[in-house]
C-alpha cells in the first residue's frame, strides 16, 4: 500500500512569510506601499480643506460644497483600492503603471470637483 500524505488530517497549509517572497514580489509590495502613502497624503489634503472650510464658513456649507469635500476625500481611497485590485497579480512595473493611472484619475476627479465648486463647469 502506498501512503498518501496529502490526505492525512495533520497536513497544514503553509503560508509564506515576507522573507520567503521573491525580490519582484517585494518590489511590488513596495510600489503598493509607496502609492498608498501618496494617496494618504491626498486624503489628508481633502480632510484639511474640509476642516478649513468648516472653520471659515461653519457647518452651513451648501450641499454642493459637501459633495466636493467628501468627493475629494473619497476619490484617492476609491481609486487606490481599484488600482490595487487591478494590479494585484501584475509584475511590479505594471503595478506601478496601474497606480500611476489611478493617481492621475484621482487628480482629474479632484480638479473637476473643485472647478464645479468654483463655477467653472
């Protein structure tokens, strides 16, 4: 009889640690972390703008103002999340391109929202 080691109840699935990852996967995680920090900076800019507007005008902001401020906070979060989902299994250079496109889309959304507030549309 042959012994089937895969069917034994004591077989435990092993998870790889960060040290066991290949260099390219570590670079991919570094790219994701770098763009997460950049996105966090833009989220913080949106939060600072919201607090500045509340300090200046109080809570009596218009609905359009609230839309602009909440949208400028949510845009970097949503686009980074979508970029992370799209670039999940890609190599590091492709992941960097996906995150760069996501950051560019964030900037376009923020510019559109701010021009909407200023009456540019």
